[in-house]
């Protein structure tokens, strides 16, 4: 039975957003995948590893300035999207918070890069990479997702990333061009942010105003649990590259990142599905619990099929994919890709149990507890495995942690008898 039985009403909007996000995923994953074989061959494992280590470092500051609004903001906008006054109030408050947090982030960032020699030695890479934080602060993806109007940001991102992709092939010619590559990507992110916020203000007639202290406090309070969850999630996602870079050479980091880039590119369809249905299921859960449960059961089946297929594909063809996309210099990435090939299946299941069930139904604290415990486990695994096994240890730690997340979210959903109370699944 199809997960989308009718192409009208809310399903039409769902399909439109899925289509828009699918195209957007091309910009986010396929374009980088197109340039990946070229970039890794020009820069080599060491410089490629340095760039991605810097990106992992910058991700911490992106995380602070985002404050989990990618989920909490989306959730709130999806509920109040028909109330123009509340929309303007919430939009203004979130943007103001993100700007304030970005200032705090930048002060911390500058202090670390200036005073710690490990970072100061390559300060140019880190400083140029900070453009991703600026772009992230400006770009209100949470607003578009909550409004279920993804076509606007899709057009913005596809156009800008297409231009940058062409420029990379034209301008990046040798290893010493690695800083130019970082600059191009940062400029692209900032431009996406500028266009994104301007269109949101004009198209949706958002009236920006400075929020009161009370409005800022309430917004921070309501998003706190999700922010904690996002911190924990970051520990066993982005932090892998960062922690690996503290123990291993830039070349080894390059091997791991390259393998993970391939995994994420093939897993792109799952990200599209998750982003598309989250605002929809949040709204549906408020409207009709019965319809919500029916939809979630169908979603779980679809996610399992997609996740299993992608994992199987990566496991079987990992050496061939690495040789085709990365070349002989990255042969070591083949083993790593095979290890992390289990992630698409695990993430597809934990996404349904955690993001699409626990959060829309108000189990934010329980979700945060699951993620926090898993993050603690992950740190322990990294500290034990990475110093001895480097990239392989990182890959094994990631798979174990994602398995634990999937298991714990499944056990929670089963205990609450949310969808496992009949023979329908």
C-alpha cells in the first residue's frame, strides 16, 4: 500500500515538498559528489583532510548559533503557519537569538584559533570556513520547512551551488588552491543565507521586529531539550572527523571523510524524506492521532526498504565505488565505507522512532536522554578505539553508537505501545 494514497490536499503539498527537497539534495550531495573525484585528486588526502577537519571544527559553532531551531523552529512554525502575527513574532525571535549566539560563537572561535598553536598554524582555513556559520545564521531553512514551502530555498541553493561547482572546475587547479576552495564554498553559503532571509521576509510578508527579553527567554526555554539533543547528536556525527584529526594525520582524516561523503551522498534520499515529513507529521499529530499513526506505520516500512537497499549497495560495491570516485590514492577508504555501510539502515529506523515519533508526540526529554546516553557512549568508544585504530576505530564507534540509538528509540516506542500494539506491522 502506498504511503501517499491520494495526490490531493495535504498529500499534494507533501509531494511538492518532497520533490523540492529531492532537487535540493542534488545541490547538497550530488554536486559535491560530482566534484569529489576531481577535488581529491587535485588536493590529495592531506589537504582534503585538513579542509574537512576545519569543517568539523566549525560545525561546533554552527551548532551553537543554530540552537536546534532546525527541529524546534520547524516544529513551531508548522503549528502557527496560518497566524501571520505569530509567524512574524516567532521568526523575529529566532533570527535575533541566532544572531546573538553567533556573536558569542565568533568570540570563542577567535580565542581558540589565536591562542592554541594547533589551530593557529592553519588559521586561514578556519577563518575562511567560518562563512558556513554566517550563512547558517542567515538562512531560515527551519521557516521554509515549517511552512512546507521548500521550492524557494531549492531554487536558491541549486542555482548558487551549480555556479560554485562550475567555478571549482575552472579555478581549482593544484594543491595550493585549497584555500580558494574553502572561500568559494563559504561565499556560496553566505549568499544562500542572504537570499533565503530576504525572500522569506518579502514573499511571506514577515514583519521583523526586535523581540522582548521575555520572548527570547521563552524561545530559548522551549528549544532547550532539542538543543541538548542536537549537541549530543553532533558528538557522534560531526565530532568523528574532529576527534580523529586530534589523533591521526590529515591524510588519515581524508580517507575517513571521503568514505563518509560517499555514504552521505547515497543516503541523501533518506534526508529528503525526513525533512519533508517532519513538519507534516507534527501538524498531523495535532490534527488526528489515528491518521498520524497510520502514516507513521507506512513511513516505517518505506524507510526500512530504502535504508536496507542503500546499506546493501554500499556494502557490496564499496571497493568499486571508492576506486571510481576517489582513485587509487584513496584505496584505504574502501574498507571504511564497508564498515559504515550499515548506517543508512540504522539511521532510517532511528529517524522514524526518534524524530518522527518521539518529537511530534512531545517526548523531547526522553529523546534527549536517549541521545545524551548514546553520545556519552560514543565519546568513550572514540577515546578507546581512535588512538589505536584511527579511522577504522572511528568507523566502528559510529556504527555501534547508531545501533544503540536505534535500539533505545525502538524500545521507547515499543514500551509506549505507539505503533507496536497490533499486527499491522
